[in-house]
């Protein structure tokens, strides 16, 4: 949880709902209020914390509190902790001490969370609070803090019981150095350092909200360990490997993908591991080794110009024939078109050009070159800048492919490609009599710290994602996480439309799906053919949310540049109104999608959970139109099922 929003958190924290019974009937008429995602009655909700299952109930804290029997219908509870004027409650976890290892009492609920002081002036420490009434109310432990390593940034502990070693484990983030530390304890009060995890994946921003858990491989008895880490301000990355009770080690094939790019679809044109011998280099500005202050490159080397002096130069590649649909590359450096850039030159003319984004972090970008296939070309890497603060360029891993990597993201394995999914945590099962066995349930915050405080909701700020189940699937280059919405959501369905073998025509939007409000689910299988297939959602008042798939470059795009009626905050609009892209392969020339539209959000699960996009939307109430379209003549909806989803806000919320 970011500390820069302390004052906002405090304001909303103490406005939050604290009654034993709350009529939720009025929720359905509140603009932007989700109808089937959990949101509190009032106030702020952010990182999901304290996810435990006990006595037949799933518990969700933020540090408010709600309970559920099915992860769909929620009962908001009174605030479990009293106000403390000296510090703020940051993210953490809850455990149930079934064996009284702590001495606080058998089956006591124990919250382990970060104590944060205003202004980042004092070290963050981990403290305990104890509940003797099944998690309804907590009292601070007099012996706090239980873990203090004298670091200003040291937060978000996730604690769990590790049966093989008969001890508690804690994973906790050191955000500013992108490190996760692992500790162990026999009694939750005295903690011993075990190991640290670092040096892989996206490392350009704070690491927060870690989790470490076992997850089953679908269709087998195999289990692996997964570590998930929030990369601020709005992303979650994951790692698959083994945990021996003290140290988490990522699998070799997983590490090879992240560190060397092994398994990326495409043909490597140059990764600069052998220097620049295949290039014509003018001037001495370019080098082939990596300074420490540039991150995100693959292998041991890249090519670039110095960041600490204004050296200039040009590199020209050998000539090649364009045989693929896309040219991808990692790029870092200044945002200076023409002066610090990578260019594609055909017939003596620059036909594509990309600059960095004014950071020292490599991110994937690329060019759609379908219109240039068959032509001869060469690439130039240019630095002509002599004045700018970030007047440098760095390039790595130029790749020819039929998949476009133009997301502007670091090389990592992302849990969700959307801009509004963060701080994912998993539920722990402490109920021996009502076990959900090996099922892993997770939930995230549908928010983005870039604009979380600017969203246009008046009833409060923030809501949580749909709960999901996590499994693993074996690929040619290691295991990958699969996410699907929990099946309990099916109970909200009422039929809206069902059809099959629907042939779409070019320039003719198909409009037979007509929901009355934005609370529905679409389940489809499509054969898009060779051209772009898409759906216009939230259509009305001249606005729409456009979801489109381009099979020739294997890219799914969500365009929300014109979907919201909230236009009065120009800074919010600048951050919000963007296109989001996810690489996505078809299977047997088909694409499967499950799309969940709620009053102010969309979650898209592709190919049975192989990739996910989650985003907030904030449309006007009457923007309910749905239009299917194609830019060709051979797209067929093999199956299409649409359900209205009933609201979860009915009757009253009562304390359990």
C-alpha cells in the first residue's frame, strides 16, 4: 500500500460504515456502484487483507470486515479495530491459531499487519492484534512490534501455517529495493529471518503485497508453489517454483524465460549478447554492456548510449526481408522522437519509429508491419540528443514475430493485463471440517494508484475484483497460472440471449443482445477469420468501450478512450482514457472469452483463463448498448450465451 495516500486513507477510513445492520436496497440506484462486486457501504477500500476461511465463512478485511458463505453474497460487519491516532493500519493478513501456538487461545484470530507512521519518517514495523470472537473485534498485542528491521519501507506481511515444518511463515516486502523477505516463527511473536527473493521480473517500481502459496496443476496430483507480488502502482506479477520451508526458488525454465527470454514467440534478430559486430556503428556513443542504473534487459547485454553524458551516434543493421507481421523490441531512454529512437527504414524512408518513455526501464514495444511484408528493410538506432536530461537510448532483444508485443510493459509474467487489478491475495483454509481442499481462491483490488483518489464515485472509493480460482497449466516453457471466476457467480444468472453459428458481416454491427443495465456476463467462442473481430460495449450518448481482437498479430485491445461520462477532471481523463493491450493466441483458429460487465468495471477471461484484462469504466447509466462487429466477412460466433447478472445487494446486512 502506497504511503503517499496516507491522508486520504485516514479520511475515508473513519467515514466507513460501522452499523450492525445496513439496508443495501438503495445500492442499486447509486451511480457507478457495482451490482455484483463487493464494495463497502461507505469509505475507502483498497488491498484485500486477512483472507481466511473458518466456521463456514470466508472473511475479507481491508481493515473493514465482511463475511460470505459463497464468495458472492457478502455481509459487511462492524469495523474490527479501534481508531489509533498515532499510526495507520497498512496491509497485512489474518491467521487462525487452531493449535494455540501463540498462547492467545485456541482458534483465536490473529491479525498481522504493518504499522505505518505519517510522512515516511519512522520505520514500518509488523504488529499483532488478537480476536477472541472469531474475527469480529481485535485488540492490539502489548508486545508490539513483533518484527522491526529498521527500514522505512517494510510492509504487507502475508502469514500462513506451514505444516511440514510446524511453523508460521511470513512473506513481507521491502518495496524500494524490490525484495521479498521470508521469516519463520513458532509462536507468531518471535520471528527469524530465513531468506530473500529478488532479481527477477519487473523491478522498476515498489514491490508490495506479496503472497506465497501452493497451487495445483490442473488435471494432475502435482502441486507447485507460486509467489505473487504487486508491482506498483497497478500490476501483479507471479513466479512459479519450489518452497522448502525457508527459501522460494523459481523453476529453471521460469527463470530462463524471465532472465533470458527463452520461450518468447518469434525469431531473434539480435539480442546483442555478441556485441554490435553485425551492425555498422558511427561514432563511439554505443556500448554493448549494461550499466547498473538501467533495468529490465534480457541476458547479459544490450546496446545503448551513455546516460551520464551527451554522446551521440547511429547504428545501422544489416538488410533483411520482412517475413513476419510484427517487429518487437525492448526499449528504454528518452522520449525524443527523431533524436533518440529506433527506426525501420524501407526504400530509403523511415516507415516506423519509436522512442523511450523517459525512464531507465526496458519495456516491450513493437511495430505492425503487415503492410510491408516482402520488402527489404534495415533498422537504425539513433542518438542525436545533446541537451536533454534523459537524452539517451537503449535497445535489447529485437524480435521478428507474428505476435505484437506493444503493451509498454516490462518483461514479466503478469497475473492481469488490465490497468486496474492490484494487491492480489489468496484465502487460507483454517476450517478442518469444511475444507475446500486444494482449491485456491484469490481476489484483488480493482484500483490504480495513478488515479484511485480521483474516481467519480460519491458513495466511497474503490471495490474488489471478482473472486477467482487459480490453477496451473503446463506449457512448453514451464507452468503458467490460470484464473477463472468462481463458479458460485452462476447463481446470479438469468437468461438474456443464446445463439450459435452467427455469421457477422463487414460494416454491419450485430445488435441482438440488449441488456437493460450494465450487469451481465457474455460467454462466447468465435472464429474471427483473418480480420479484426470486436464488441462495442457500454454504447450510448456517443460513447462506447471497444473490445477488439486482431488475429494477424495476436493482440486483444480494450479501448476506453471514449467510454466514461466523467469528463470534468482533465488529469483523471489523461490517465484513464487509453488503450490496453494483451498478447493472446488462438487455439485451433478459435478464441474463447468470458466477459463480466458491471456498473463501472469489466473483467475479461480469455481462453479459459490463460489471460485476463480487468479495468474500471465509469459509463453513464443509459450506456447499455452492445454491438458485435468484424472488419472482414468470415467471422463466426460459434456459440454466444449472455446472462443478466442479478445484484447481490438485497435485503439487509446483519452481523454474524
